[in-house]
């Protein structure tokens, strides 16, 4: 299955926006393929405003977050791969969600062993009874 992270990110972005709050994302700026203006990060992390008013062409895609924004009056194209998004939360009250380091690499649950299951004959009756 695909990672649930982009779906959760989109849902929380919509929820925060619907409640008239400002959605912010915490980004690992040292992550692979992160495209942000140089000098805006601190200690390998940056908080970005991803509200509709602060961005142009905002796209919360399965691969990552893409948008145009202005920094010091200069327009920049930003791309944050989904595995570099560490959290999304509302500026006004801090409500949101932090993502674990390995959310994109969640191991698949073990598949049931079909060989060990007993086969039931068509004459076997279930344990449920009709109660009137």
C-alpha cells in the first residue's frame, strides 16, 4: 500500500484551514531533494507557512509539497519531499500532528498463513443462533 502520510497531511491542512487557522509545516531542510531558498533554515529545520494566502500554486501531492512563495521580496519555487515533512500544525494553537522518522517506510504486516487454516466442509454449522 502507499504511504498514508500525504493523505493525512492533506486532511490536516484542510482541517486547519477550515478552522481559520494558519497551517505550518516543519521540514527537515537537510533531506534529500529538498528545494528551499538558502539561509532560511536553522539547525537543519525550517517552519514554512503553507496557507493559501502565503503560497501560490500550492500542491500537496503524494510525492511532496510544492508551492511558490516570496522570501525577502523574491519569488521562489519550493519542493519538500514527503519524507522531509516532519509535522503539520496550526500557528494559532499548535494543534496538528508530528510524523515519525520512518512513517514512509512502515513495514508491511505479516500475511496470514493460508496453508495452516482448516478447511470447513459445507455441512459445518456456524456458532450463531437465531434469537427471537
